[in-house]
């Protein structure tokens, strides 16, 4: 099954809980927020599914951890917006469940006022709060909320730097992708994988595409993968895109199995899965919820998997194979470690990158592809050549011993409604 919204938020938040990654700037910003707004205390809190972790504080001391269920900040995370409460008149929030619940939490903590704003992480999800609080009531005005929100944006930048890679992507773009996943706008389009001799379609690869719906006055529009996939690189949204594509692809593939009983479904997996808790279990559950046998599903691991710990990568691949999935190593030819990974990884096959396919028909290109095809035969592995765009390349691929190819010569990626025409 796909990760729930709470699970996604929780796992994103845990990337920011490392107390060994200290930065005095976080402490300074927290103190400045309190003094600027005239509150006696402030906290920078990270909240996962069960626990609130205080990363920085002023005016405490406050516990470093609390059960999420007893905190005021849980309501900021849940509401996804600022919450401002003065405890001077509790019952005036009776028509506002979020503020009423926050006021009750303040009363239990013997506090008189609270203002909290959400903090977002790399995945575009809310990971915690920056809040100011006081034993005395304070007016919860617009200036307080706006100023605290500005402090929060600076805090987000420093949290991201502590995570290790800095905020190199636009936060707005990341949030747009996260929202598109929630709305079901990320769907699979399909490109055929073809038998080089017969021209028959032996498999389809599901590729992530983002379609923005029209608003009644404008038509639906496509967002290029080159415009949104790099935006989420290095974040857990890569996992959510993969899950969204897999779920929809399985629904489509159930219909096609009747007409194409020997065809396989290829689905891409980001190397991000290797670091995710229960990644294999989630994939197994998603496929098990469909009528598609595991033996018909081929997962393609991107070549960036070479950056993962070898032991973890081996364990991940073997666990998928144990339940019947096949695993291919994608984009062989990109990066310096391709040949090493071919030897080391227990994969069922590999795909030759389009960059190498473009050299087919040259002495050097044919020699390299011939060697890779021989390696595939000798080790009992499948081989697919990507990026085929001409009959000349097809002939060269056949001559070098390749049996399956993929590329624009046969078809670009098409929506599900057009896939049956590929079978003809």
C-alpha cells in the first residue's frame, strides 16, 4: 500500500531530528523570534507521527521530547497553517476546533498564549513548527503571525543545510509536486519494449507524467518530466511519485493482460527506496493489492543506486526477487561505476543508455554493445537497448546480438488509452 499522509509527514520530519547536527543559528533565530515579538519563550519543534522533538528553545527549559498528542504544535501540523491562541477567553474558540484544541493544550501546560507557524522540509511537507509562547495572554494579531512566518522561512533554510545538501530547489516547485501527487495528477504514460526480430511488444515501461487539469477556461497541460523530476531529486517525494505511478500502472496492466498474456510491466524505482523504512514491504503490498502477478512486474533501478551502500542495495534487490519480481539496472553507460555494478549486483538484467545506443553502427559502439550483449548471454541476464531512433540502429543492435530495444522509432510514451494500439 502507498504511504499514508501521516506516514509521509513523519518520515520527512525524521530527516531533521539529528541532534548531533548542531547549529547556533537555530538557537539564535529562536531567541530572536521571542524577543522581537515580546514573548517570554520560543521553540523550534520537529514532529513525527508520535513525538515532538525540540531542536532549539529560548526561555525554557522545555523537555527535549514530548508525546505529540499532548503538544500545542500538533494542531499547527494538522491544520497546515498558523495557529494563534490567547488563553484569556477559552470559550471564544468554540466554533474553531483547531484553536479550541490548542487552547485546551495551553491550559493543560499552564500557558496563557501561543502562536505557531508550520515549517516545511525538502519533501514540501510540514515537518514541525516555530512557535512563541508565554504564561501571560498576548494579542494574537496579524503582525505577530506574519513576523513569525518570516522567521520560519529562515529557519527552514538552516534546517535544510543541516540535513546535508542545502535547499537547492525551489520550495514552491516541491510543494506543487507534492500537491500534484495528492490530487492524482502524476500518472504513468507507457513506452513499448520491442523484440528486435519480430517487432512484437514484449513489455511496456511506465514513465511518470504530470498533467495539470484545466480550470474550465484553459485546457489540461503537460508538465515536462525534465521540469518536475529534478525538482524532487534527493527527497522522499521520489518514492511517492514511484508509488503513484506503480498503483495506476497496475490498474491499467490488469486490463491489458487479457490481450497480451506474455507482456511485462516495467516500473522505475529511484535509489531513494534503498534508504526508506519498509520500502520492499510497501512495494509488495501495492502489487499484492492488484491482480497482477509479481512475476510480470520488472523494477528498473536507476544507476544512481551505485551511490547506496552495497550491502543495503544487495539486500533490497534480493528481497524483491524473493517474492517473484525481476530487477533491472537502468541507464548502464551513465557514471563511472556501471561495469562494477553489473558484476556486483544480483540483478536480472540491465538497460543500455541512449548515449551508447547513439554509437551503434560505429566500430567502437558496436564493439562495446557486442561485449555487453555477450556478457548478458553468459550470465543469463536480460538486456534492453534504449534510445533507438532509426532503422540503422535497429540493424546494428540485431547484428551485435541484442534482442530487445526501446525508443522513439517505435513510439514515444503514450497515455494508457493509446497503449492497445501498440500491440498491433
